[in-house]
């Protein structure tokens, strides 16, 4: 048990620390100019100095991303269920959805700004478009994956369509929904940054624009650290939610029992 | 008990069913007729692939026969769902529901009010010694225990006929004997009308009042056997001479057919 913890947590952490030390050493030995590649130590100092502002900006990005995920989940789940229940809808709408998914964000963003101005609306639309797809598609796959013998059982005892959905298809699709959510969690941050980059007065994306326009490389790196942290936090949150929601899985339960026994 | 067709709980009349596979028609059930009387334990004994599960799908209304009718309590229920209770080949418990919820949700489907369904599940799980696992997820149960839960779920459904599709096929021999004894005892207390499917001759002779021996596909009734052993039946009924000779008779019947098919 302890061994696996060391290997799972400390080994990757050690690699990371080693890499940062190596970076620091390179910067010092080769005297690399800070506007080319700042030292990790300088980035850390900058983050401490600029802490309140960074926190503020990160918080605003986080809120935007959460709104996007919320919209993505809401539309994604509802439309997956509708597509599943009404087969014609899926065939009719999937080309449109696939097309929207293949327009690059960087092209779509400015268009949305032209149409909807600089307010929150175009940003939300952009985020919702990005967050929607992984959720809807993985959920839709999950709804069709329910075990055939359980489906057969419900048919034999005369369960209604609604009962089949509620008792079999929705729970069976949860693992799929969560794998979509994990993808969406990191996508949403990227999309939020792009949205802020294109036109915003706050957010870590906005901060990034300011710093890069001022050739403040240290500032850019500080923003990157915030963005990566935010992405990882979102991913971690999705994993936690999944564990909380799906407690019936045999492998988890046996692992937990093994832990209790030892 | 089964003779008066009007008193039959379940009656199948001249059922035929075929499937189209690779552009060809395969006859699976060929003009099959049978009855299950009130409180009678009837077994369909047939080789693998003879169409027993298909017959259940027709009785359950999941599919319609090409010809023939299904009557429950004298009413034509051909192609109507939600008329029977059913125990499938695999335990088919929902992994995301507790053992108790698996039972009570099925009862709710059958029209029992939620709170009463939960109480019934609780009560019966305790009664058969599964009270401790009522709140557990099904995967912590052994295969035998899962089948007990699955049987209980079928037993508690307030429906006229129980259809049990090879419920013990996946169990090892010892667990299977155990389960047979358990089922025998429960059934003899409850006396529900049962249509049971198996391809074990011993199992059929141990449990049933009557046996229909089916031919390999397309399934036809080869013979109807009335099992003479009294109730309550002992588990050791297989030691009786009559048991051995009946078993011999069925074996010959099936192997004759097999030989005839082989030619
Ligand atoms: N939906 C279907 N489409 C085509 N063929 C089918 C279908 N369902 C069943 N069959 C065929 O019908 C035949 C009978 O199948 P069935 O499952 O009823 O047999 P069984 O007697 O229950 O067998 P076992 O004892 O192995 O469970 C098989 O040959 C099977 O391939
Ligand atoms: Mg079968």
C-alpha cells in the first residue's frame, strides 16, 4: 500500500522538481536572458509579488470556465438523451454539430465577437460549443452501451421506456459521461483563455495578452503556471466527482476492502 | 391438475417461430403447445439451442410468434408485455443498485407501491438469510447468492406465472445442488405456477411436476412426462429406482432424436 503511494505520488513529483532544478541550473550556467527564458526562481518571485492580481485573474477565468462546463453539461446531457430517444434527430443534427466542432476556435472567436459584441455572450457561446461536444458524444455512446441482458430483463418484465432510461441507460452511461467530463474539464480552460485573449478586460487570458505584448516573459510564464494549475485542478475535480458518483464499480470496492483489511 | 385446459394458468397453442439469418429462414419453434396449471411446476427439457429462451421471449411478449397464441388465465396475451415474472439465465442484477433496491425496483415496475415494495424486499431477504447483504451492491455477492436474489425478485413479482430460464446453468455442481434444494423448499411453501427451463435431466426430475421433453431445433414436444414423486420432495429423490428409469427413458428419447438427426 505504502509502496504504491510512493511510486504514484512521489516519483512524478520528483521528476518535476528535478526538471525545474535543471532549468534553473541551465539559466544560471548559460546566463540566459530573462526575456528569452526566465529562471523558475524569478517566476516564483514574480508570482508572489503579483499574487493578488494573479489570483483575481485566475478566479475570473475559473468562473468563466465553470459557466462553460455547466452549459456544456446541461446541453450535452439533454441533447444526448433526446438524440437517444428520437433516432431521427441524431441523424438530422449530427452534421451541423460535427461542422461546429471542426471550425478552429481562433477563427470562431472573432466571428462570435463580430456578431455578439465584446460582452460575456460570445465567450459563453464559444465555451459552450467546446464543452458540449465531448459530453454529448460520450454520453450518447454510453446510453447505447447498456448491457443487453439487463435490457432483455427489463423488456421481459414489461418495464416502460422511461423506466429503461432511468433504471438502466442513464446509470450505465455515467462512466461515459465522466470520461467526457474529464476531457471537457481541460478543454474548457483552453477555450476560456482563447475567449479572454480575443477580447476581455479580465481573466488570466487577458493578463497573458498584456504580458506578452509587453515582452514580459516572466509574466507570461507566471500566467502559464496559473493556467496549468487550473487545468489540473479541473481534471482532478472531475475525477473526484466521478469517484463520488460511481461507487458501484467492483474494482474500486475491492481495492477499498483490501485497504480496510490490511 | 393440468388436464382442464380452462384451468391452465398458462397455455401455449400451436406456437411457431422462425428467424431469418443470412437470408435463410430458420425454424426455431415448430407448432409447440403446452400448459402450466395453477401451482404447477412444469419444466421444459431440451438440448442447447432448441429454442427455449425464444419461447420465453414469446411468452414475455418481447417478440410475437409467427403463428399460435399465448393465453394467461384464459386471456389472450400474445405479444403483450408485463404479464409474467422472469428469472433470466444470468442473474441480471443492476450493478448500481443495492440488492434490496434491485428487488424493490422490479416490484415497482410490476405495480407495487414503492414503500411496500421496499418492505417486501427487506422482509424476504431476511427470511432467506440474505438480510446482511440487503444494502450491498450485487458484485460483492457470490454467484449462488446472486441467483438467490434473482429468484427472490421473480418470486415476489405479483404475476401469475414465473418463467425461470436455466437459472442454475452457470453455477458449479455443489452450489447447484444447494440451490435446487433451496428453490424446492421455497417453492413448496409458495406453490407458484412455474415454467422452468433446463437441460439437466436430474434437475428436471428433482424439481418438476411435469416435464416437456423438446427436440433439437426446430423444437417440438417429444414427450410429456408426469413426475410421480410425492411432495414435499426429498433432495435424495435421485436414489429411487423410478428416478433412474425415468432418466434412462429421457436419455434414450434425446439420443434417439440425435441419432435420427445425425443421419
Ligand atoms: N434474434 C435472433 N435472430 C436470429 N436467430 C436467433 C435469434 N434468437 C435466437 N436465435 C436462434 O434461435 C435458436 C434458439 O435459440 P435459443 O436461445 O432460444 O435457444 P435455447 O434453447 O435457449 O439455448 P440454450 O439452452 O443454449 O440457452 C438458436 O439457433 C439461435 O441462434
Ligand atoms: Mg437459453
